[in-house]
């Protein structure tokens, strides 16, 4: 995906390993960085994401799903989990766009990562989008303990996993 800020940046995807307390590989989080076209500057997604349009966020999410598709046998063979960050702008699209929904739903090893700053997270089961997502996909609460969320959504049963 190409993002146009002050200059053009393209996304580069990486796998970030997640280990358990016994140093065994549990899963891989797909993360993105953005590199300037000349390669001189790299920026993490957190700095670029606020400037991305919904269309650009959609393209990045689809790009991550495409990477999962090429590596799905590895995840299945090694019984690993894959985590994809789900931006709030993509949440509704995922539920409304049947093609995107079916693309994401075909991976039994996929968990969608929701950050602690997700809008309406503290509403728990009263957050309709989050409740619908939890009915269809395993969700993982990322960055828990950053101080922005209560435990309501956790106790309402939305999350399969909570990560610090």
C-alpha cells in the first residue's frame, strides 16, 4: 500500500513473535511499518495511522490478510495464532462487507487485536459493533493496562485473550 503524507511511503509487513512464559512460540502478530520511497525514513504504523483515510486503512488490512493467506499452512502446521490489529474504521466495514468478512473468517487461527483506546470499549456489551465482532471473530485486547480502559468488556466476555 502507498500512503501519501509529505512524501510517498509504502507499507512493509513483518511478523512479531509472541512467546509464552516458557519461551515457546505461541503466535505471530502482523505489524506494519511505513518506509519512504527512497528508503531513508521509516515510521511505525502508530505515527502514520491517524493520517490514513478509511480507504488506506482498508487496503492495509487487506494487505495483511493477503500475507496471512500465503502463510496459512505455516500457522496451521505449527498450531500458531495470528494477530491482526483491527482499527475502529475497519470494524464496521468488516461486519458490513461480506467479501472482507469471509476473507477474514476463513482463517481459524486468526484473532483480531483491539487496542485499549478502541472507541466505546468501556461500554462492554452495550457497544454493538464490539459485541457483533466478538460473536463472529476471536478478539484479543491489546495494550491492556495502558490506563485507558476499564475491565467491563473483559468481564462481558468479548475477549478470548488479553495481552499487556
